[in-house]
């Protein structure tokens, strides 16, 4: 009998492979994760290790028949061989389970896959685009928005998002400003932290948590001329003080992955940049997660002129610290041979694989590879009422009131005849914005639908003009309408008969985002002409902007009495806009990117340097300015109005002189002097008057979002430490220097109360 048992055990070993028995050692949950990783890695071949560094896009029907030819067949077979660590864009519980089943049950070691997707501002139920969310300055709301996205994405089988984008950028020509938090590194760092915590939750072991990914490391927001995929050349001072702080904040928040960027940085592609990835990220910052390349960015180093061929690109990327190859296919084809030839040390591979496995263990995938594969949760979580309520709340908080001269806003709720004009007012797709690849077209609440909820006014809608002649396509295919004026007369007639005109103008959803750089920042097509023609017959216009970037609108700023920056607000867009227009929600948003007067000012930002000739003190032409337009922005960073008014008084410092290391306490009284309750974002700016490296004229170093009932006063207190007063020199050393510091506390970056103190 014993002989028969041994015989059957031997047969089972042959059937299931040696890995079946050995795998139990690294599946032992009583062992520390680092020990489990070590046990597993001892069992892995070099090729299997390299496989963990390989990510494929799921470009076939994974629940359908097996691919029989071409690249899809190769991908499928490599999954079965254990030569894939992650899949991109495979989503839905059935699809994820099918692929995970192959990796876990049909490979030698059964290492589970990561499933990544671009969950940028929601999955199915969309929040506002990230630039819009940033305008709320509401960190808790932003965190919750990311959490809602994580709930839906995880319910669909995903466990990794390629977000947040923490690129600081001050150039509205660059389409990807819609993905970030704006131009300021301090605010950007706070928002980056909120988004990481929203995506990842309290613990990665929860099945509603997904891995966050900080991108794009680094400098991508400063591409020359705002042109996508372009080069970046900057000083170390700019790098350390403007670019890197939000990335460092994500590390401090516990982020588990980074994505490098398409651009070169000072002549070296970021994907092959050891200074960024080895020295700073994994060295100085001690980041122990892993770095994934951007789409095919490893292979693109050949086109950059930095690598000779695929093998050279793989070598340089791996040595520089790029741990996972997204869709270049060069790691899986080249790295093992490079190790065998002695051109890449195996400890480089081991370091990358250990990082990848660490994240998989932290997610609990080895303990339950199907933890994200619950079809009942998928059905109940996606698009539910709670998620829609959350994104509606986020959308209302993201709206910025730019102008309200005639007190046209808020609208009365009865007895008013309103003309609603603009193709975007009846658009149910553009409000979803860019990066909405899991959402369905035609699912946003339009402005027309939102305003129709207020039934005691007379509402007449006219399109006026189309923004584009073909809709909802990628920007290279968009044909902007500059020739069809056929709807103008109907719009003008509607405006003539109305007391108030609401015009919804701006960009279609795919005019901002990746690959969507623009050299003109006005209203696209003939919308400006429509605006001016309607103004001639009825100047009582409320202009509602739908856009993914700052626009240059000097004519509107001068002539239109009321302007609402409503961005692209996601699924609940129309309801949010209507509730703000009718005063059921008092807008409190503030801009996080400066709006230029024209595109020639770009890049434009508040935290600029003084220069040697900032003002016209000698009354001649030789000072820093333009001869054809003011050098100031149309609307500055931090700007935004309310339906009420606020008064600032009594800016106080505890004293006028402080020692290094001493906390600096200051306070200001803010009063709601209007007739309705409202929220105000109190902003603290600091200027280091004289430093060893020239500092900006002012830098945001604190803010507080407060709610005030009408007539109420609150004292807002701030604390400054060496962290807020210091800066990085060109060698990356953090310095806090003695001297004079100027303080401004105010309602935007241009206006406020001022004081000063000395640091000794």
C-alpha cells in the first residue's frame, strides 16, 4: 500500500510540477513578506524573473478563443510560461479572472498578475477632471473622489491605476494639464497625498484598495512650448523646488508604484535616467515599490538617439532603475541574454523583481489571486447611487466663479425667461472629459437636463453652432467648425426674447489630454463669433465654460457680466452646474492655474522671479514687460468669487523676530460680510526676500478652507516652520537661511494683507 501511495504522489508531482509542492513555502502567511519573496525568488529561473518585469496590453478577447497568430498569440503563450508580470487594459471580472486563472493555475510557479488601467478621474462614474478637482482645494473631497474611483475599478477586477498625475505645469498649451493639480508644488503635493490615500485606502489588503502610481517622473509638465512628448531642459533648482515635491509627497504617503516619463531631462530620457530613478527615488527617498515605464518609452529611447537598438535600450532602462516594461517588449526578449553576456548584473534583475513581488504580496494576491473577482460586487458597486452623489458633490466644489458684475447670479427660480445657447449645453459626452476610457459615451448629465429640473422658469434652448464638425474623436481627427454659421440667427432670436442668456462654450472632451497640445487658447471654432453676436442683442449673458485647460478670454472678461468656470465635470456635470447657477450651491472654487490674456504669455504663473527690472521705475521701455499686453494673468492663481463677500482683518504675528527651528504662529480674521452662507479658501504666501538662490516673489505655504455663515467671523491660524521657509539649492540640499521674510494672507495670489518678520 505504501508503495502505491508513493507512486501516486510521484505521478501528482509530475502532473503539477515541482513548483506545486515548493510553492507552499512562499504561500505561508505566517512568514514575513520579505522572507516569502526570498523563498519564491530562489525557485525562479532568470527568464521567469525577467517575465515579472514584462507588462502586456490585453488586446484580444481574453474570454474568447485562444489567439492563434501574431503578437496576441505570443502574449498568450508567454502568460502560460510565466513570462508576464502585469496586464494592461484587461478589465471586467470575467476577463480578469480568465487571465489570472492562466497565470495562477497553469504556470509553473503560479505567480499572480497585476491588472493596470488608467483610472484618472473615475472608472464608470466620473468625477471632474483632476485640474477641476484641484480648484476645490478640498483635500477630503479629492481623497473621497479617488476612493470612489478605486471602489468601482476594484469591483471590475482591477488592482492598479496609473494615477495620480502629479506633474506641475504652468503652460496651458500642454493638454495634459487637465490631469494634474496645476502650477503650484505646495498645493500639488497636498493633492497628490490625498489622491494616493484615496486610491490605496488604509490598507492594500482591502479589496476596495488599488495601487496608485505617481507619474510622470520627472519634468513632463515642463515640455518645451507645451508640445506633447517634447524635451525638457531645466535647472536643478527648478527640478528640486517645483517638480519633485509632489512626487516626494506620494512616497511619504506610501505610494507603491511610479511611472517614468516620455521626455528627456537635460539630455537624458527619463526612462533611462539613473539620477532620477536610482539616486533620488530609490536612493535618497528610499522608495521600495517599483517603477513602470510609460507606454513603449523604453523602446522610444532608440528614437531619442540614446540607445542603439532594443538590447541597448533594455540594458540602459534596467540599469537606470526602470523595473517594468510597458509594451516595449524588450525586457522579455533581451534582458536574460544581457545578463548571460555579463552586460547587466543579475542583482539588477533581482532588485526589480523583488520590488514587483513585494507589491503583489502587499496586495494579498498570493493569498487570494481572485480577491478582485466578485461579480456580485461588480454589479452592485459600479454606477450606484452613492457614487453618483459623491461625484456630484465633487463637481459642485470644483466650479469657479470668475465674474458676476450685474449680479446675474444666482438665477431666480421662477418667472424668468432664459435662453440656453451652445452645443456643449446639450452635450452628454464632452463633459466626461478626456481619460474616461471605461465610461460610456452619452452618459453625462447635460446642462440642459440639469436646468430643466428647475421647472418654474421658461427655458428655451438653441445650439447656435457646433464646436466640431465631427464629435468625440481624437484631436488629430477633430474638424473644428469655422464655416457653419447656420444656427446663429435662431440663437440670436432666442436671446432677444429672453431676460437672461446662459451660453455654454468651450472645448469638446477630446481637445485636452494626452496628445492634445494647442497653440490657440481662445474658444475653438466660431464660438467667439457666436458669443459676440448674441451679446449685441442681449448683453445679460452668463458664460459657462466647459474646458480642460485655462483659456485666454480677454474679450469675455471685459464684456460678459458673469463667467462661470465649470470645466469638464464628469457624470453629474449638468446637475452640478444647474445647482450653482440657481444658487442651491454657493461656488467656492479657486483657480490652480493662472489664466493668460493670450497664448503669447504662456507659460504664465504666479510664483515667478522678480528679475532685475520688474517695474518701470525709470519710465522707459527697458523693463520686463510686453509692449502689446499686460504681463499679469487674466485671472491669477488662487482666484475665485462667491455669491457672498469676505473681509480680511487683523493679520497678526506672535512677534517680528524668530530663531531658526522656532514655530512661527500667525492669524487673520475673516468675516462673511454678504447675505448668504459661503466657503472661503484663505491662502498664505511667503517670500524669502534675500537668499543664496533667488526665490520667487511669493510661494503658497498654507491654506485653509473655512465655512462661514452670513455675518460670521472666524480666526484662521497658520504655523510656519523651517519646512515652509526653506528651499533646495542646485545640489538638492535643503536650506533654511536667516533674513527677512514677507508674508501675505489673502483671497488669491495677487491680493491680501501683508506683514513681515526676521529669521535669525
